C-alpha cells in the first residue's frame, strides 16, 4: 500500500481527497479513493478495482466504509445508513486514515 501511495504521489501532485466524490465521477481522486477503500479489505471493497470511475461497486464500498466508521461519519449527520457520496466527513476520515 505504501508503495502504491508513493507511486500516486509521483503521478499526482496531491495525495488526498479534496472534493466531494459521487456516482459517475472520474479521475485521479476516484482512483485514490478506490485504493484506500481496497486497503480497508474485502469486507469494504470486495472487488478492489482501481479504475478511476465511480460506479456501483465504488458506491457500495463507500457505503460500507461510512457504516464501518458510522460514529464519525453518519451519526454526526443524523444518518443511520451510508449515502455512497464522499462528503466532508467521509473525506476527512479517509484523509486521516491514509
């Protein structure tokens, strides 16, 4: 994982998620998101695909990630279930972990 992040640091100037990500988004920040979700293991992102496209598998993985860290992501927003959108609190947790 560390080598992958180092490779991304060379390929991409910023190794953190800086904006909201949602279904149908594309680009290096989506690739970064997918790498981080894959690092959480198969219980979060079973397929672990790193495509740069935010499709249904990535959305499901984001929901699982949000529900895994519900105390920090969902509860402060009054939510019981993940939304599948990488909002501010989801982004903050991802950036903290990775």
